[in-house]
């Protein structure tokens, strides 16, 4: 802030400023700054210079003698202004967070002081691990701490990550990403997560980490170091043993000291209070008497004050009575916790407690609990009924048994929206799984599990892009993973695995788990099941492989092969929506590759299929695909016709929400309307459309929407000379693409940043950024944007005096555009070529005039008034310099007069000034 006003700078620039201010007065080398700000990312030293330059501008460095950042030649940078330290306010939440702590349905007894002290400790130390034996109440205490600290984290920035549903350490980052509301976009989940939370003020709870110690310890350590506003609360049977961790050993509940306490003395202890509270809930009607007080005290001591064990014992008090529970324990010496000291240390108390609690259950309860262990994470009562059915008694019998198990705290209830889900605590599930193996029917239950979720996914028939349905079924993701693993590891059920993979890929795509989607679809496509595969499912798998690969690995040949195989199959089987989707995908893929003519052919085929077989929604999308394709093919008038026709058709169905190939096509149409509108001569209206589209995209849960909107909306602002708005969105886009590891669109963002630097008076910094951007775009095969970035680079080189290199770059760009038949870019490239020739020390006026006239001719052929004017202005200047005033007027005035709007852009303002001078 400066004098109470916000000053906007990029996230990297802010990180640099913090690093320099923290070491004010010291010299910090460029390498140190790269290590601090970019960490594991490879960047060039020029990138540091670019951001330092932006910082100096933001600080008004050098104005009125004020100095802030000094370059020490050969050594680095130093912050030389006076620094006053203050405590920054916590930044606001960026979005609603997805992970929620378990609901505390019952009162917490005996933990009030611990909860208070842990809350204070966590605020002070930032990283606290609650460590203790299984069943002691670690998760309950953590949930209570989370509830108490909600006001410290804006009421909603408290996230609960349940690792009990995760078996594979590789999925630890995905679990955290899903819980905090981040969306996976590439192959670096840890970096994506750290980028997402870097500036958030948030409490994150890692629950049940003991089976994933290495993975959770690594991730927690990285989060503690690299996200300074994150507070971590961990529950585990073992500490993570990493730097920064403060361990709190959770003690058992205190039991009465006296062997024969009175009822009042016994009720003074938390363990007895808990026992009586749960006993009353189970149906015990009498209060604790002096005669029963010693018995209850003994029960609590036998359980070592372990909360879950006390609750389990108390849950049978309504049936057996207090003395009956004591007799049950006395007759089963193996249930005593001290009886199992010869097992692995971290299992001693837990195994004994769970063995004992298991024996308290009836036979039906034992069977159901064991069978429920086949379910991972959250599950519905329907899933439990199918998987855990005992001798065909059905879902109702299982539901009643689960209700009993919930009362005994062996099964947890966790509502999600209007659906009630259940889950087994991790340790209970592991114990029950071992018992299931003893029964000998584990394979049968796992088969039931796989068949249930295969049938569920088949029945719900998720479609790509149906986000409301995908969000509704998102809690099944853990069980879908397990079912896929099981099917593909059992040869005779590989065909079921292939079907499940095909039916579940919309779920993985909708949750933006693109790497997993690519893995499962590839595995399914390469699995030989010994029988013919459903063409519909194969087409779906090919589409999923193409989408996930394009967004994670770029525009590779694998993407094209998958699309073309899918198209061949869909055409052989009657086409329909699958064919339309794949044609839309081919259009997008070819567009990104810069094959605009091929993209137009695909869009035309898509329109034919939509007209023949499609719904009204699909016809709308086909119109918008045609609009985008005609725009890049160099026919702006036709592009506008199809764009508006799509919006007219949409009136019949309301606001369209149909996502094809990872893109919101309504958003794409809004951006297309903005771009075509500017090119056709309505700059003010076009900029309004572009800004509205970008603002709407920022609210989308899909990170790719804002990426696309900004990458294609910002150029409209730059064409128009709306530099303030362009600069703001460029910084947002850079931060967004870095946060989500969108490497191809990061290159696009840097190209826009470089061009913005050129037009705002810093050509040397702009050239450095543009060189990097062009290299990245080429590496990502994002050829649709290379001509624009190359044109900007050539103009920047000319501004810096590197005329020969500038001429070589622009000539190569024009040659490439002609070779690839990229008519869209030719007016802009030829205009830049004419300007570069005109700016050379020994200018060739004739060559410059020829290039600018060609630019106007190509722009006119496209019906692109905006680009006609951009070329007419420098051509008129050139002609005026040559003393050819009449020729200059003949060029500029007709183009200016053809505009439906005569204000709203910097070009129109400049043309109006020139015309006024010429006609004075």
C-alpha cells in the first residue's frame, strides 16, 4: 500500500520484495533470490531482472531521489530504504474449502483444558501433532480444536484431510488438493498444492497419518516451510519427526485414584463421566450409585482410560447393566490391554482394545463390521447393504446393524450435503480387514465391492462435463479407485475393470484428477480382456485419454491418435454425441497446434453431426465452434454470424452449461464475440465483453476456465490500448497458471506480459520475457499463439535498436504463417513488418509501404476493421513523412469512417487526431 492506496504487483514480485526486505541492507544474489522465490523451478536470471524492474516501478524507485532497490554489480540486489516491521493481517479466503471435520454429535468430556491449550499452542507454533494410541480421542480433540479456532480462520478456512481413506502414499497430495478445493492440472501435485496455499491463511488437519508417515511427513514439512500462513494440526500414533513439529502426547482420561470411591468421587474423574454419559445414551436409566462406583472405576482403569474403549463398554450397559459389563470383561482375560504386550509397540494397546471391542459385538455385528472394511473412506448405506449383506437379509438388516455400530463409535456418520455417508475409522477398518481375512471370504467381499461400484457407475451414467452430478458422486472416488485396482489385479475381472474405467473417467475428469484419468484410461485401453470391448466405452476411454493427455502433457501425437481412433469407432457405430465430442476435441487440438484450416474442417463436420443427431444444446455448441474456427481461419463476418446464431438458439434452452473436452464453450463463445467485435470495429463493446467473460471465469470451480478466458481476453485489451485492465489480468493470469501448473498457458501469460511491457515503456524487459515465452510456446507446441508472441518480440527488438534481428524474427513469423495458412495472423504480422522496416536506420520506405498496404488488404479480406486501422495509421504517417498528404488521407479517412464506433480505443483516438491535422 502507498498512502493508504493498494498497489498491485505480481505474486513473484511480492515474494522478491519480501525476500529483500527481510534482509534489508544486505546484498542478496540473484541465485539466492531464485532459490527463495522459485525454489524447484528452473528460471533464468533475466526473469529476476524483469520482476525487479516491475518492483522498482511500483515503488517509484528513483523518483525525487527516493531509492529502494539497488543493483550491486556482479553481486546482486539490496533493499536500502528504512524498514519498519509490523504484523500483517491475514489475507482473506480465496475460495470455499471442501474438506470438513467430522461433526461432533456428542459432548466432549474431559478434554476441555486440552482443547484450550492445544488451540493456543497451534496459533503460536503453527505445526502441532497430537500423538497417542488408537481410540484415545485424537481425531475428536482435533475436530474440537478446529471448531474452536474457526473464528481465527474466517469461519471457513479450516480443512480436514482424512488419510484413513488413502492407502497409496502417492495419493497423499491428491487427498490434500481435493480437501482444500484446489484442482489438479498437471504432473506436479505437491508444487500445485504449495502454490495454491502459499498466500492463504488456513488451518489444515492431517488425520490418521500413521500408515503414511513418510508421505505425510514430507508434505507437512514442505507446507510448514513454504506456506507461512498455514497452520497444521496432525493426528497420528507416531510423531512425524520433522523440523518445525511440536508434539503433544494426548493422555488417557483420568480415572479415580481410590479403589473404592464414592459415586461423587468417581464422577469427578473424566473417564467415569464419559462412561456414564454413554451408558445413559445406551439405555441405562439409573444414576451411578456408591455401590457401582468402584465397579465403573475398575472398568475405566481396565481400559487404561482410552475413550473409545470406555464408550464401547458403556454402549452395552443398557443391555447387560454395569455388573454385566464387568463380568464380561472378567471372563475374557485376553481382552485386558495388558495382555497383548508382545505385539509391535504401536499396536499393543490398539490391538487389545479392538480385540476386546470386537468380542462385545454380536455375531451379525461382527460380520457386518468385517465386511464394511472392504469399503474405503466414505460410503452410502446402499453400498454397505450390497457389500455387507448377511445371508441375503438385505439392505434393511445391514442398515440396522450399522446403526448399532454407529452407536458404538465403530462407524462414523459424515453427512455431505443432503446425502448421509458413513465411514470406518482407519484403525478400525484395518482391524476388521484382518478379521475378514480370518473368516476366509475376503475375496468374495472384494468382488462384491468391485461389482457394486461397477454397477453404480454404469447406472448413473456420468457424462463428461456434467459437473452437478459429478460433484454429487465425488465421495465415491476412493471406492472407485479400490475397485479399479482390484479388477485389474484379478485376471478374470479385467473386463469389469475396463467397463468401470470407462464409466468412471468423467468422475476423474470432473474432479480435475487428470493424471489419474490418463493412467486408468490408458490401462483400460491397453488391457486384453479376451473378448470384444463395447465401442461406446472404448470411445469414452479414448476421449478421456485425449483430454487428460492434452491438459497434462500438451499437444502430443498421442492426443491426435486417440481422437482419430475414437472418431473412427464412433462413425462406425452411428456417430451421435460421442462423435460430436471428439470432433469438438479435434477442433480444439488443431486450433492449439495452429492448424486453423484443419480446425475449421472439424468444426464444419461437428455442425453436420449436431444438425443430424444433436440436441438443441449441441447445435448451440456447434455454432460456437464454427464461430471460433471462422475467426481464426480469417473470416470475421461469418464468425460473427455463427456466434450470434448460437446465442439466439441458446434462448430456447436457457443458460447453456455444456463442457466439451475440458472447455466451457459458452465462455469460449463470449470471448469469441469480444474478439470478433473488436476486429469488426466495436472496441468499447468488445472490451466490456472480454472483461465480463474474464470476471465470470474467475468464479468457475474449473481452473482451466480463467486460464482460457484471460489468455484470449487480454489480447483484446492490448489491441485496444486498455493497458491498466490488461496489466491487472496479466498478473492474475501469471499467478493462476503458476498455481495450477498450466505450463502452456503460463507461456501465453508471459507473452502477454512481455507485450504489455513493450507498450508501457520497458522494451528491454519485454524482450527478455518474450524470448522466454516464445521458447516455451514452441516446447508446448502451442503454435496458435506463437505468431502473436513472435510479432511482439520483433517489435520489441526494433524498439531496442536490434533492427536486423527484429527483421529476421518478423520475416520468419510471416513465412511460417503463410506455410501454415494462418490467414488470421497475417494482417498483424505484415503491419509489424512495415513498422520495423520504417523504424530501421536506413529505412526502405517503398518496402515499408508495401508491407503496410498488404496488411490492410489482408485485414479487409477478413472484414477486420480493427486491424485495418492499426495498419492505416503507420502507413498514413509514412506517407505524410514522404509529403504525400492526399495519399495519407485516402488511406486513413475511409477506414476511420467505416467504424460503427468512432471512440473507445487508442487507435481511434490517434486516427481522429491525425485526420484533424490533415484536414485543418
